[in-house]
């Protein structure tokens, strides 16, 4: 099949490369000429394990191409995916759909025959209806299908998620559009990936409901962690105890500094705004959003308490800046709030992240960056593990203690057992452990 992917960001690039790997002919479009030039030179603008090799192989096989010119890519395409950004809108937090609607208008002008226009971006309920209205208003002469196909990709594991998905959700209002979408994903039949066909509005809401539920699980175990600290319980054992119940499951029950990234913060907020607009507020999700925002700043207070109540003039070392490991994504990362809180309290910050430092530099002021974990810890009055990169899971604690000014370890991901850290002479503070 000939496929056009409008948007070459995280979702568009991963989806486009994987669809090309299935054997389709894919052109990824982006308005940013520097990004397209970099992709054409083999430079990947994001960090995602395995993506560089996947892109290079499919470009070599002439199944994947990149361009700033939308018209020739869309003309003759059987499926046109919209994978542009939908950031939270300033002022009310609702999803900014201006990029989606602008793409729809350009697609309408470029189409030459029947095609299915697919919203891959995460969009509020009813967006597909508006996309269809825009298309039909611009080109009443064309027969056009409109579908919703939300993505469920985890950063750091996106290629595996695309090729071996839990489910594929396709929202379509007519059989012809559904048939085209079924053909797009036909290569996954061998993996017996379940395809769920729904109406467009159901598909759009399914994506938001899924992310809101996962964000709720994270926030729930974070609040239980706070209670554990007060009553003398261990949140990791509580999480295991409830996670073994298959009605609950163990995933997303890892206590930490709060969720971040490109999806959960904006999607929970957009769901809250949509529900309010329809007069059916989602109180649980509203609370999740509020609790998570407060938690990130509270982690700075946790570090300050571990340092004896003050960090003024002290050197605090942070290991990990990205919102999760195996990505360079700094969007809504807990580290941003933690660093702001510590700097407000007078701390001097030094940080190290295996992939995120270049992305972090424009977002943070007054932060020194180290070349590795040990250089980061040198002379520090406290060491804070913020992101659980594999590189931080087996650090030489004796070496760290020897190089630090004070042996304080604040482990916001519970990477280390308190007994091990204390055996090496550290004053240890974890999450949800008394």
C-alpha cells in the first residue's frame, strides 16, 4: 500500500518506519526542513532504541522516504495518517487541534482519489467528525473515508509495541474505510494481534480512557507509598501483594516521583476538559491530575528533608533527567519540578542523564552537567536517583561514598534496597519505605 504519514515526530516516525518494515511504501512529511534534512542524512531527531537501524534499512529498501512536500505524497496514497502534535492549549488545558485541522485542509487539496484519512494523533472525542467536515467542505467532489487509529506506544519500547501490539483499535463509520485499515495492518495477522473495530468516537475516547486509567494506577500507588512511610509499611511489598491479583495486575504499580512525558499529563488534562464540556466531570481523573502535579514538587521537599532540612549552598547531584529511561523526552519530566524546588531552596545542581542532557539544557537554568554518574556525585552533599536508567542500577556504592561530600542517597525509584545502601554507609531515603 501507499501510505502518507503527516508529521515526523515521535508517533509519525515510529509508525511510518514500522509500516514500511511491513512492506508498505511510506512517505513521512514534516514542515520542519531541518528535521527532514537530518532524516534524509540518516540522523534520527529522537532517541528510541532500534529506530535508527529500522529507518536506515527501510530507506535502503526504498520503502521509506522523507519530504517537506505534502502534495505528491498524498496524491495516490490509499491511507493518509495525521500524526501531528496535539499539545495542551494555553489557558484552558484542552488539546490544541490546530495542527490536526491544518493538516486536514492540506490533505483535502492534495487528494486525487479515494483514500482513508486516519487520525493517529491523540485527539478528543469528535475530532474525526470535524476532520471529515473539513475534508468534505474543501472537496465535495471526492469520496473520502475518515478513521481513528489511536497509538498505544510506550517510549523506549515503541517498535516492539507497534509490531507486537496488545490490540489495534480502529474507529470507522463505513465498511470501505474499515477494509482499507484492515489491509494496512494485515501483516500483523501472523502475530494474531487483536483488531477492535469501533465507531470513531469510541476509538478516540478509548485512547484517553486507557491513559487516564494507567495514570490513576501510578497516582494510587504513589499515595499508598506516602501512607507506607507514615505507618511503617513497604510499598514495594504492598504493590506485589495487590499486583498478584490478576484483576489488578502488577504493571504501573511502581511508586516514584510522579508521571510525566508526552502523553499522560496532556491526555488526562484533555479528558478532564472534554468531560467538563459535556457536563459529566471525571472527578477521579481531576484528582489524579492535581495529586501528580503536587507530587513532583513534593519530591524536592523530600530531598531537603534527607539533607537535614536545608540544602542552601549544598551541591545536589541528580541521576536521570528524562521522564523515564530509554528516551530523551523531557516533556513534563519530574526532574524539572524537582530541580526548580531545590534551586528555590538554595541548592546548586549537577546532573547526568545518558540521553536527555541536550534536551534538558534549554529547559533548565543554572545546572551543571557531568559526563557520568561518578563525576556527577563528586563533591555532592546528596545524590538523587530520579530516572531508573539501567546504567544506575549497579553503581559502585563504595566508590560513590568515597567521592561525595556527604553520604546521602535519595532514591526516588527504589532502585536500591535500603539495607544495601546503609551497609555502605549511606543515609538512605526511598519511596514508600519507612
